[in-house]
C-alpha cells in the first residue's frame, strides 16, 4: 500500500499540476475565445504588471500568466460535471465542455443546455456536436485486455488514482447513479457500476463505445488510462490493444479538426 501511495503521489501529482497550470493559462489569461460569428475575440487589456502600492492601497487585478499570442485562439476545453455556471461560461466564450457525468440523463441535460446557451450567443450546434467553435465531449476511463479478467485487473490498478486521490476532491459526485442517496462510495465498484470505467476485451470495449455514441449522438469522446500506478506491461498492452483493435472499429468516423493547433484545457467545477 505504501508503494502504491508513493506512486500515486510522485507519478500523478506532477501530471495534475500540469493540468491545473494549463487551466490557469486559459481561465486567468484569455477572457474570451471567439465572437458570435466564430472569429477570434479581441484580447483584453494586458494587466500583468502590478503597480507599486502602499499598504493602504488595493492592488489592481493582475493576470498571473502571459496571454496566448496565437490568433485565433486554440480550441478550448473545459472540464465539468454538472455545473450550470461553468457550462454557461463555456458556451458563451466558445469552449467545449468535457463531462465526466456517469448518469446519461445528466449528460443529455448538459448537452442540450450547451446547445441552448450557445444559441443565445450566435452559435448553432446540434445535440452531441463538437466543433472548434465550441461543442460537447464525453470522457470515460478505459482498460483493454486480451481477456475480460486481464482488463479488469488493469482497470483495478488504475482506479487507485480515483479512489486514493481524485475522490478526496469530490470527483465521485460525478459518478452518482439514479436514485443513489447519501455519500457516493469512493470505490472501484462504483466506477464500474456507474459506467465511468469501460473495461473488457477489444470487442467489449468497442461495443460499449458504440452504445454511448448511439445513445448520445456524441461526436467526440476522450478516454483515459492511468499509467502512474498500473504495471508498465499491462499499460502498454492496454494502449496497444486500444490502438490496434478498438480504434479501427471507428475508422469511418469523421475526425474533429483542431484548426492546426493542440487543444487547451480549462478547469471547471
């Protein structure tokens, strides 16, 4: 257990910090993503330099990181579970929302709310659509193995990042199932039952992905594997099987284009 905790601490804290830093770059730096017609929004005044103040003065607002020089801005992604405020902000500036919500009724509500809010700001999107001017994304954990049992052990090892780390920050609330009351158990079993963790052979994983696509009409999905605490051999096998056996099942799927730039992540609530 001590070795597991050490691996979580040193193998993932740095990764989480990097994501937080990226989020700050977006949230604190740029104040907008695009205008109603899809073009770049004007850059806000640069106030990164703090003026000298006396103890009786209140410092002026200061952006803590440089603003992106690239115009138009890279596509923005905002992670959230069920926050209306974050959703409305994302739809207003043209950032795509990435939801971890396990309850598909909540996912449907998020997707439709994004469409409705985006329309208020001149963006016409269909339900489940992703585009570089804003859209919706579904996120799930995934573990693939030659057998269901092998995949299950890979998923169980990787789940420690949730049960021993993210769970302490309230992430399991996104895995609340219909009718579930009281505190959400911070367990691997909860991850499986809620549907957040996709696990199985390539055929099983492909079937579950197709089910989600058919149910939600979603264009864009993000899949996460946790290398920090999973045995290296298992992780490499899961990556290989996903790339060689699962992705080709969706070869005819239209791939979203990122306008010549990598996506930028903004953190939401």
